[in-house]
């Protein structure tokens, strides 16, 4: 009965921070890149591309993330013979899933840019790709920065799901500690505190970046 942190090895659990951060950073970067491409596809005038973008988003937003992670880790070896590492399976799945949500955020940002700017650029002969890269997307990203930060935070918190496929993140190391010590509250409250600190840091970083972008306007 009562609290007893003497049986808990905090350094063992803290090693999971690196795995969690590595997973979150990689998933955020790849998800943003894929989401940007997907958002451009969704505003394309070429109907088949738009349909693909809509179908992609529907599938990844309409199925549980845990099922997607399990498919990547357990089904890929069965279908291809490739024994995919847990971290790789998690990054691929979370990147693809994040791209679906990020694409909607960026698409909304693109549509929020005044249509007159798009029309003016096209009337001046600016190629569509150059217009999107140099005129539309920079403004869209600036407008949706808070939503992108929130998506990164959501990825960080959802990263605990990769413990199901034995990736040695914070949650997995807490589970190992619980199994070895039969102590549950202490490891869980410790990783909850670690997650909270990281989330607060990301929130502060996002607000700081947002204020800097506003000053540059």
C-alpha cells in the first residue's frame, strides 16, 4: 500500500523519451510533407486526383489508428515477408495518418488565401507550381500554424500506441517496469509527467513561433 518509488528505475523509463521524440519528429515531418502534397491534390482541377485525395483522407480518418499500426506491423511481414521494425512501422503509419489530417488543415489554409492573389498570379503568367510554392502555401502555413502545432502534440500523445507493437517508447518502458515490479501508479504517473512537460514545451514553442511570424507581417 502507498507510494514507493524506490523500486522504479527512472533512468530506464527516461531512455524512452528519445524513442518517443524520434518517433514524433519523424512522423510530424513526413506527415507534413505528405499532407502538403495531398492538400495540393485536393484543390487540383483534375478530378481523379481530387477523388484520390478524398478517398485517402476518408480511409485514414475513418479507421482506428491502432488498427492501422497493427496492420503495418503484423500484416506486412505476412504479405511481403519483410520483418518490419516496430519504430519503422509506427513512423510509416503515423505519417500516413497524420497526412490525412494535415491535408485538411492545409487545404483550409489554401482556400483562406484571397482568390484575387491566385487569379493575379495566373494572369501574370506565373506557373501553377511556382504560384503554390512561393505565394499560396507560405501564407496558408502561416495562417494554420496553431493547428499544425496541435497536430504535432496529438502525434506525441498518440505515440504511446506504438507500445502495442513493442517499440521501446515511454509507455512500453512503463509497462515493462510494471510487469517487473508490480507497481502501477508510480511508472504511469512518471510518464504522464514527462508527456506533460514535453507538451507544454511544444505549446510554448508554437506560441513563440506564431508571435514571431505575426511580427514579420
